[in-house]
């Protein structure tokens, strides 16, 4: 089992991300957005070559492996109507950088659905299949996250995508079902059930994102909590995963200080780093309790 965390949740600067990882005694990180000296922040597969090489040197010097690329490929900011060349260019940049870092896993998605869309379009399946095959041909493993995308519309949509895309595996996020609607049946849709979603896709899960939350109707948004204190069924899901022999990656994504999707969030790196470290320590304690029982 590899414990790691989504880096930019520990700070904007890669230095802060690596420091938090080392403080936890972990040797791996899930890289998403990084900022290295002299360059603006950007996703690891999008920053300029000199910035990427500087990031490689920093990771090597810290003794930290990049376990997974948290890519922007086909994510919630993209639509299937966008030119596919944009997606393929991202894939083309990610593959050699993953190989340079010795990274096996890359998180992908399946485009943002329309507001009331409830069907998995053929065009989405075709594009996910194409992208998946390109990574597999390069000896790399794409993992799809249940998020605000077509494959995350319900556990049924997830299974449909997995069945239609040979070789695709899953990264399960424990809190995303808390705020995502289950797009099965007529409107109005209810919120998803994290446990139900997990039980349907667990045979395909090779990576897990740990975050926890409760839905706040007054805010029409989620309130994020420490792991095991929200409605993400974190303890139950991890207990089940370990009982089934799960030994893959577990990556923390606290979301408690600054939410990645919030462009206006401006928390300082020291605050992010402190939250990240405590979150990781609390997860370690939760895992010890689960395994002891």
C-alpha cells in the first residue's frame, strides 16, 4: 500500500508539497499543480520544459516518487465538443513526462456533462477508449475518477464506461458522491451514495482518493471534514478495501483549506501544509484503528 497526497493541497510551491510529504514520512506524491521558482503554477504535464526539469530535480533530491499524475485530461473543465486535438496534445505531453519520472498511474476523466444530461454519449466512450489505449500502449495505467464527469454520473454510468473501455481502471474518490447527483431515473435527482458507488466499482479500483464531506443545503455545497467524520463512508470503504486485500495507492485530498476548483482560493502555503500533514496523520490513525479491529 502506498500512502500519498495530491500535492497542491499542501501548497502551491512544489517545495511546500515535498516538505509536507517528508514531514509525514511518506515517499510518494500525487502531482497535480506545481509551482517552481521562476515559473507560474501549472499542471505537471503543462508547465514549460525547464520548469518540469526543475520539478524532477526537486523530487529526486527529496527522495519523493511521483506515484500518479493528477492530469487535466478530459476533466470537469472540458467538454466532449472541444477539439479532440487538445486532449491528444495533453496525452502527448504527459506520456514522456511520466516515463521521465517513473510514474505508472495517470488520473483521467470523461468530460463535463450538460446540466441535465443523463446518458453516456458514444463520443465520450470513443475518446476515453482512444486516450486509454494510448497510455496502455506506452506501458502506463490510466485511472478514471468518479467526479463531475460522464463516468461519474452514477455507479451505473461508471460500469458502462469500464465495460466499454478495455484496460481502464478506477480511482475512487470517497467524497465526490456526497455532492454529485445520481443521474439515474427522472428529475429531480438525489445525491449519490458513496458506499453504493464503491461496491459497484471496487473490483476495478487500483487507486483511492480520501476526502470526506457533508452536504450543506443552506450553502448548496459540501462542507469538508477530517477523514471519517463526514458522509463519505471513509471508514467503511477502507475497512472493506483492506478486507478484500487492497494494497494499491491511497491519496489524501483534504479540500479543507482551499478547494482546487475555487479559482479565488488564496490560502498560504504554510496553512495548506499544516492541514495536509494533520490530515495525513489522522488518516494513518484511522487505518491503524481499522486494521486493529
